[in-house]
C-alpha cells in the first residue's frame, strides 16, 4: 500500500469510526457506517489539509470508492 493510500485509509477510518485495516480500494463510501454528505465534506477538508491540495467539489462528490479517492489524490498531489 502506498503512503498516500495509508494516510487516506486513516482519515476515512477516523471520520467513519471504522478500522483502517478493513478498508480496501473497492470499499464503497456508502457502505461505511455513519457515511453521510456531512461526513463526505469533513473528509474533503481533511484530505485537502493533509495533502495540501484542492479538489473540485463536483469531481470529489462523484467518487464512490476508497480506490477512486486514492487515485484522485495521487494525481492531484503529483501536479
């Protein structure tokens, strides 16, 4: 697992109160306990602060899995 993926798993686990080890690239955010639009926005803030990036809100809200978020953050952080 990449450092980016590890950090994202930790952020997601903290927001959803689930173990990071249980998250996979195929995990759907909507399958996580406590996932809501508010959780999504909190996670967005955490991601942007942690990685020093800005994500387009529409693009971010279209992301459905942990793997998609990892790919997006990796691409944005590499710019």
